[in-house]
């Protein structure tokens, strides 16, 4: 097991500076961005003249490796929504947005292949999240899943050619958002080998889904994990539920939940890490900082100090004696 660092935590800083920071703190790897105007990685430039090799060598010069590529911002365009919220990424028509999202994912996949990275983290998107309810459109979800199979199926096939995977991050406002939706979409895509998961337990937890059940049921699809915690503020919960009114955004003091640095929320990381390990996951926990209580520098230190002792270094070797046989 390794502990990685999402360089997007400091998106205003150059990639090399963030790599140096992560290495100095004792992180093992970095997850880097590949979405539009991310401020750290220009995918088009990296795909030219051996620049991907230079990028990899720069990261490795700090004793790190690239554990994953993030395309969170562009990827939802494939399924939507297609309104003004996404115009800052692609201001075109619906068709232009879809094409932009698909091409962005394919270029990110090409970069991943050149870097020797096995997955690209993405949001699945969903044109109308209201379709999770069967009223007023009883067939609304069916329409969404058919679109998913067509639009993402095109990307899956390209990724299969590249030998890598799309690692969907389950999240509200996306068609991949819980256990049942994921199982159904695996079914409608023929359990495509390029369909994988980035497990962010904080996103799952604040949606009211059992994170330990998620880790166990979907173990065979989890290829990477975001180290991010979540705290449910029980005394605020009755005022607005888990999806409360979002005025003042994330800094509002009476929110019903907050994202936290690992160890500062409600998730039992010993239990979760053990479950993931039993399910076959022996990969990287990439720290994603969305804690609005403490400084990013504080969180960077607290995360590595908390998680390092929890990493399992070797599997159980088995015993056979008079007291215990396995």
C-alpha cells in the first residue's frame, strides 16, 4: 500500500513545486490533473516530442511515481448536464460538449498510457439527475443508462485499446453514484473491462451509503482510492438533511456534513483499509484535501501522519499449529 497526493490540492502552484512538497512530507506518489486549464499539466504539450517521458522523469526525480490522472472537470460533459455550469469548460452546443468530453478523456488516456499509469479518474455525469426518481418520467433512468452505454462505451473501447481503465468516482449528480447504480451500469455495458472505480469514501458517506458495504460489494472494480474523510454534523442534520441548502457553499457553519482530512471525520479507516485489502486492493490512497476548517499545509501533514501507520505492508502469511490453523 502507498499514500499518494493529489497535486490539485495546490492547483495554483507549479506541478514540480507540489511534487517537491509531497516528497518532503513523505508521500509516495502523486495524482496529477489532465482537465482543461488545470494550471499544472498541459496534456496536448505532454503528448508531443517525448514530453510525457520528461514529466515522468521529473516526478521520479523526487522519489515519487504517478499513481493516477484526474479528469474530473471535463469528463461530466460526456453525459451532462449541458447547461451554463459547464460553459466555462466548453461553451458550445450539447453535441460539441459531448465530443469535447470524449476527446478530453481519450487524450487523458493516451497520456496515461505514455506515463505507464493504469487509470484516469472521472465523473460519469448525468443529464438530468432528477431521473433517479421515477416521477414524472417513469423511463427517465432507462434513457440515461442507454446514453451512458453509448457515450461512455465509445470511451471504454478506446481505453481497452490503450490497456487502461476509466476510474469513475461515485458522486451525487452523476449516474454512477451508489452501489445499485454502479451494478446496473456494469450490467448495461456488458461488464466492460475498462469500467473501474475510484473509491472516494467521503462522497459515498455523505450520500448516506455504507462505505464498508460499497468497498466489499464493488471490490473487484476498485483500482484507486481517494483518502478523504467526511463528518456528519448530527445537530445540524435535522435542519436540511444530507443535501441541505448550499448558501455560502462549503464554509457555512451550520452545514449538515463537511469533508475532512483523514482521521478528522467519521470514517473508520482501519476497518475500511482492512476491507479493501481483503477485497484485493493493495494500491494507492491519494489524499484529496477539501477540508475547509484547517489550512492545506496543516492537512498535508496531518494526513500522512495519520495514514502512514495504517498501511498494510505484507499479507497474512498463514499459520498451522496446535492453537490456530488457517
